[in-house]
C-alpha cells in the first residue's frame, strides 16, 4: 500500500520503462550499469565492513539480552559504540568532521526536556488521567489509547511516550481481556512516530543524513506523506482490532 501511494505521489519522477541500453543486460550487468549511471560509490567488502557488521549484530543481541546480565540499554549502546570507534583505522579528525552534531544535540535536548517533564510529574499526571479517559471497555480503551499515543508520539517522541505509558497499561491489564491495550500502545507509538520528522530518533537521523548528502527534505513535504499514510494505517489497525477482538472475540 505504501508503494502504491509513493508511485502515485511521485508519478512524474517515476519511469517504469527501462532505458534501451538496459533491456538486454543480465541482472548482475544491469546492477553494475545502474550503479555506474547513478554515480554511486560502491565499496568492496573489506575487513572494516565485516567488523562493523559483527559489532552491529552484537549491539542487536545486547539489546535483546541485556536484562539477563544486569546491564542497561545505555551500557550496551556505549560499549558497542566504543568498540566501533576502536575498530576504525581512519584518521580520527576525519571521523569527527563527519559526525552529525546537529542531530545529536537535537536528540540530547529532546530527551533532557522529556526527562525534565517526567521529573516534575507532568508526564505521570497525563498518564494517570488515562484511567478516566479510556473507560471500562477493553476494546474501546485500546482504540482510544492507540489514537492518543499516536498523536502524542508525533509531537513529542515515541520512545518517552511508550516508556511513560507502559506502567499505566501494565496496571490496567487486570485480566486477559485487557491485554489488547498493549496492541493499542504498540501500534499508536510506532505509527505516531512516523507522522513528523521529530516523532522518532530514526526520523531525525534520516533527515540529518539526507541534508548532509544534499537531499534536504522540506518539513511540509515530510508531513504530506508522514500524516497521510499513518492515518490510513490507524484506520486499518482500528478495523483489525474491532474485527479480531470484537466480532471474532480472539
């Protein structure tokens, strides 16, 4: 569905028919020729790439098992980042110049602000008010939570939103029928984070890298896709929740 929307929106830039010189090429030749025409710089696999891949896998595994070793996600991220720095053979000054400081400072400021709101009790107060808003029906509560967490995640950040709402949801799940609330929170936080450039750290990083490479994405152009597609998926998710947990009673 996303692909269909993308093709329709960028129809003017989309060329379905290949160039004449590409039609009789084998697949590997087609790839090589496409890379040559596009001007992309493709590096052969080397020891540095293998090392980076191993550290990346170690990072993912670390995030999955950190609780078993009494560690924190921050320790896993810092440790693997330190390993990545040690594995580099390039000039440190070159690496430092390539760091996207604007994105790092933006994320740092955002998390400091969110943590400050949590310390003074604003986030907790907002979360506690959900008890009165969600009502007594698990099905209706899940849909309301999905939309609320999605809207808030689009303007704050989906990580602190999910973190602050998780304890509230855990307290509200008194029996199996209320487990549907977790679906509402997960769907809302994930889709809401896609709606704006500041909805999730990955959006901020992608926008920063895109600007560094000379392909800056205007804020309003991001919103054109970022709002439309998630709302469409919100509606589909709402229908799915009502059908599965309402009509089918799963």
